[in-house]
């Protein structure tokens, strides 16, 4: 006796189950990609096993569930089973997989329109999200379309800090602060002055936005630059002055800050720009970087 009463009922339920299995498979891949420390070879095995289980479930439901299938001769059942297996495999790729990946993106929400992100090496602002693709505008003003299946299987860095449900200034400060907020090359007194300045900046932002019942997003964009050893201390002193100038002009929400990552062939420095509008970073980050390069060039050309 078949699992379902009619062929139409069987087709309906099997279709729903196939969609759910595909979503589960891709959600599992997405979760596995989050754990970057797990070697790829250990991710492949459970992913493959889950796919095989999904295929067997669909084949079993069709063989045991469709009344017309059970009444077929064994030869026709074998042919149809092979065709169904191929169809299930096809459904796990191509256009259909983009639609499923789009549904997963809507459910998981790793980013939203207007967020500043890095997806598979491309940095930019998310301009649109559809059921099949995501469009990113890069800092070179180039629009890049990425299929949702590519996005869902790629590492995603979202430079957005969501400040919803922040109840007090202490929690606000904890979310905003990072190691880059503590400058370098300062004496003890200079460090304390910088801490006081940073505290006042944060309190000003907190009072302006949160006491007015506004809950903005913060875009904390980070990027690396390399500096020469020659006249490095002098260069970084001038870069610190440049950061102060940008802070006074209010171009970004807070003044740009930097942190020395390490010394290799050259000195590696990481910059952090924080704003409440991703377009601010999009429009002025390149100018700030250009100004930093001007300092490097002026100090090393002689």
C-alpha cells in the first residue's frame, strides 16, 4: 500500500520535502563554513553523507508513496528511479539552488541592503538582494553581481555593528570599542588624554542618538596598509595628526584610528574607520588613504 492516497497528494508532499531537504543541506554547508578552523576534508564527509541521505529519502518517498509507481513493472520502476535520482541531483545545482540560497539568505540575514561587507575578497556596499543574486558596489564604483549560491558558500565579513537593544552607555561602549581604539606610540599621559577624548566622543554619540530613541547601525570598516621602516615614527606621528584633522572635521563619526599589527619586510598597520552611514566610508575612505600615502611619499622621497 502506498504512503499517499493519490498521485497528486504524493507529488505535493514530495515536492515540499525536496525543498526542505535542499534548504537543510545548504544551511548545513553555511554553518560548516562558519567554523573556519575545521579542515575542509572533515567538512566534506558529513556534507556528502547528508546529501546521500536526502537523495535516498526522496527516492524512498517516490517508490513507496506514489500509487502509480507501485503498480509499474520492475523494469519501468528501475528506469524511473534512475531518472528521479538525476533530477534530484540537478535540483541541487543551477538556477534552483540560487532560489533556495536566496531563501536561506532571507532567513539567516548575514547582511542587509546598505551594509558594508566583504564577500569572497570583494569589499563594498550591498545595493540589492534578490532571490537569485546579490549586487555589491565596490570602492572602485564597480557593481558586482554574485549568485546567492556563491554568497552562501563563501566567507562573509560584515563590517556592521547592530546597536539594537542597547540599554545603557556601558553596553554601547563595549560594542563599539575595539583594540584599534587604543592608539600607539603614546606616553602614559598622552594615552590617558586619548582615552578621555574617546570616552567623550562616545558619550556625545550615545546621547545624540539613543536618548532620541534612534538605534542606528555602526559601520566599523578595517583595512591594512604597509609602511616603510625609514622615518616610520615621523610618518606615524603625521598620520596621527591626519586622523585628528578628520576627527575635527567630523567626516566620519569618530576619528580614524590605527594599530600596528607587526613587522615583516615592512611595517603592517591596520586602520579602522567608524561611521553611522556606510556611504560616508564609501565616499571618503579612499581620500583618507590617499592622504596617508601622500605623507609616506613626502617623508621617503628624499
